[in-house]
């Protein structure tokens, strides 16, 4: 039954579709396939989404698509996976071999986190690496960003984007790269990240006393103040300071955002809340979902490093498709109808195996044009 369905859906004659590829066969293919070819498919999907204006609603200040950057661990083990493993010591003194990846995801307030490019964080020669003497030479997140940035620029040269970073990226080299590429950025800032910038913020705040506003929601009272035109290493920066007071508990939370987008009273909430605080979606809707939502991101899918990278991109593509199914209008409220997206995918899998779909059913499905729209509620 499954072969018959695959024949109908792909247009391959059933006589030429004798079996479904075994996992080992797929692994063998991926050991030889350059991951760049799969990345092109992934990025072509993003380009189509942008060209069709599917995410127009999600642009910061109606202008910039938001790209969040963050790194995550894929797996670690006590023996080398490949010559490029990162090497570290555990608390008990054991040597650990691990693989991390830096992700760039297009995010929206409505909860989408769509991978547009990634860069694996790995050493050139892990087997010869001397942990005690050469710590500073290991690959790291910032080095990976320097490699990832030109790949994104080449893939999306005209795209107006705003990069969302955590405090690790509060560095001149990162700002220089953004300036060279014509990118905006918002960094979740900490007072100690660049002490001179925060000192300048405190000095200028009394002189820019008009730069403040308040905002109230059902749960939070928010006070925002900001300082513009702070000079740092030939860059003109702006720092936004927000304090949230939760109505029920009285708890106070402080947020700082450093940006090269100059805020005004009409835009400061969008910059701080609609963009700066959305960076966490790469962790929650992105990494957390891929690790705990059935994708098993931390599973070692292949002992071959090239195949592992190919499978990683396939996982990103699958997650992208599932997000549009979950957020789209085709099925409606998936959790209400099926309990979860995972339950839906299991039922689809079983349907492909056991329920006969006629060719006429597929033709009838597309007889009349229809649109699938995104559900735009925030999450």
C-alpha cells in the first residue's frame, strides 16, 4: 500500500518503485552527498515563503525579517565520533567528545522558528588536540558566526534583516560584520558585556529625559527608557532599558537591549518586545521542540560525519514543514482534533501504510483552487 501511495504522490511508475530505501541505504547515500545540496532545498523553501509574502506580517517595523542566532549541543560521548569533535572535561575529569551547531532561524511573534542556515562548531583535527595546552584554539560560537555570516549574505543578498543575539555577541567584530553586510541587530545586553557602553548609558540618561514610556497588559506594567547615539568603536548604538512588574506577584524583571536601530516613542516597544525578546523562540520553538518534540535532535543518527550533517538539514526541513502544518489553516486546531502534532504525524504515517488512496481522490483534491493561511496568534 505504501509503495502505491508513493507512486501516486511522486509520479514514479510503480513498476520502477520496488522497495522503500532501507535506513542503511540512505546513510550510504548521505555519506557521499554534499550537504550543500540539501541546504539549497531548505533555503529555496525560505525564498518561496518570502516571495509569496507569507511572512509579511512578521517583519520588524514592517521592514526587517528577524533572524535569531544561537548555538546548541547535538550530542556528546566518551569516545571520538569523528576527527572534528570538540573536546572538554566533565566535572569528574572524564574527557568528553561533543558536537555543537550554530543556528540562524527566521522567527516570528506567532511562534515560527525556521532554519535558514547553520554552521557546525568543530575542530579541524580533534584527534591531535591537546586539551591542556590548546584550549584557546578550539572552535567556538563566535568563530562559527564569522563563517556563517557570509553564507547567509550569499544566500539572501538583498533581504532586509535584523539579527537577534544574546549577550555573547556584544562584540565589535560582530557589529563590524553587521555593518559590512548592511544588517540591523538587537543584542540582549548585560551591564558587564561592554562596561563603557553601559557607563555612557547612565551618563546620558538624565540628558535624554524625554526618552521614556509606559505600557500595560493584562499581566504586566512595563516602564521603558532609552538612550540614543552611544558611540562605540565607530558604531552608533542605542540602549533600551525595560522593567516589567507582574501584577499578580509584584515581581520585577529588568531587560536591556542594545541595537543599531534608533528607537522612538512609536517604535521602542516593537524593538524591545516585538524583536529583542523574541530571540528566545530559537530556544523554545526551535531547539527545545527539536530535542523533546519527537525529532530527537540529540540522537547520533549516523557515525559518518558527512551523513550526520545531511540528516541534520533533513531534520530542519521536516521541522519547517510541520510548523506550517501546525500554524496553517489546512487542518485547523491540531491539538483540539488530534491532541498534538506528533499524534497527527503518527496517524498520517499509518494512513499511508493501510488506507487506500485512489488517484481520483488526489485529482479531486486540487480541482478547485484554495489557500492555506497562517494562524497569526502569538505564542
